[in-house]
C-alpha cells in the first residue's frame, strides 16, 4: 500500500464535522466502555463489602451518600445502560435487523434517550 | 453569499487556512459547483476538481458545511451561510479542495474490481436472469467519489489497512455477480480483522452517499456471506 505523501496536511478537525446520530452512539459506546473498565472493579469490591454483613452494607451506603459520589454512580449507570443498549443494537444490526438507514437512526436515538432516562431515574433516586 | 474555503498552496503556505469570499449568485447558479466556477473567475488561484457537473464523475466531492457531498448535486438554496468548504476529511491535501486519492484507489484495485470467470466463454455474452441482474442494483451505481470512505472514522484511523466503505461496496458488487466465479477468493481476501472487520457499523457512509447507496448494507452482506461459509 502506498503511504500518504509527507508534508501534505489533512483536514480532520472533528468539531468541524457534522456527525450523524449513529456516530454519537458509537462514540458513546466507546466512552461508556472506558467508564465501565475503570468503574467495574470498584463496584465489584463495593458489592463484596455490602454482602459481608448488614453493618457493612449500612457503612457503604453512608459512605456513598454524598451528591458527588452519587453523581459518579449515575455516570456508571449511564455507562452500563448505554453500553448494553448500543451493544445489543450492534449485534442486531450485524444480523441485518434494523440496519436500514431509517431504522438505524431511530434505534440510535432510542439508545441515547433510553440510556439518558435510565441515568436520570437513578439520579432522581440517589440525588433526592 | 458568504463562502469560507479551506486554502492550501504547498508552494506558498506553511499550513492551511480558511479564506472568506462574498459572491452574489447569478440567476443561473443553482448548485454549489456553479458558484465555485464563478468564484474561479474572481480568484483563479482557487483549486478544485470537477468534470461532468451532474453527479456522475464524482470529482467534486468535498466537505460542505461539515458533511461530505458533491458540489454539483448540492443546491445553493439548501445551504446555511457562511458556507464552509473543506477537502474530504482524512485525505492528504494536494492543494485547496484537491485531495490525494492514491490510497483510496489502491484499496479499490486490491478488491479486483472486474469480473473473474475462468470458464470457457460462451459464443455470445454471459447471460443473467432478471433476478440475477437485479442483485447488482444499489451496488453498480457507485461513482467512487469517496464521500463515504472520507466520512468513516474507521477509515480515518486506519486508511492503509481498512478497505473502507467504497471498496467494500465494490467488492460486494462482484461477489454478488452471478457471472463471477471468484467469490470464495474474494471473500477470503476480505476475511481480515482490518480489511473488513474494522467497520463498526456507524453508518456514516450510508448517511452521506450522494447516490443514495448503502455501503453499510453491502458490508453486512459480506459479513453474513463469510459467516455462512464458515458454518
């Protein structure tokens, strides 16, 4: 394969590009994957601690009661919701289900809106 | 009408910059290409490719207000001002709106874009049934303008390894041709983590194809064909 000519600029300023909705789902899929990669080990440790005893559960709940920590949990919930929904959408499209442009646009919006609603409902629970 | 155009002259400029033009369209100027041709009479240093001016040659592909498209098919009445014109994203810029498409065509040549049939040719042409011919619809119309590949994030990050939506659509055009006998070899060539599977089904390609084709559908069919072959 030939290599690109040296000294030639490339236009690739992402903020100047008007992305379709499917691209936002894809970027969100990656972002949520990174959040889960970082967050899941801590969540597993928290789960282990919460299962030790009633007192440990109460201590953990008190520890995570603050608004900033709750916000972190809301972000993890969004990441899990978006990642699962976008992943299922991806799998279905790989099988040719919903892979026409119109349906792909609808499922992209549905993924973004549903993940946001799940995150918002968890925020309403934890931040209230 | 205000137009802001990406300018780069390798003989004069250290780097690219945007240049603003104010130009009044004539009553006959209907498409963006008409206006660019008018601009060229004002500033003859402005460089862009064009040929057929009716969406057949694919020469005037560019990034128009953030989306790839053909200047000759883009109606001036649909454009928001200032109109921002930039070269195809990710492609090396030769000058202004002209990009180097060497890599793009290397991928096209690699998929062997011609009929392969080692059987004895019939006395007249190789015939197809109407159904077999219909399978080529939505595939043969590709004009290789590169709007799709230049709007594909997977192609931006791996232009040397990923064939890209245009090349894969062309590959499927020959895989699905009843007269071609090299489908197995074609599929074997594509069965690669980068060449085919770098596609993440973002569908930017289908969003911007000026001919209304669906490279993402062709890619999906190739993947399913490979799956059927391996099972």
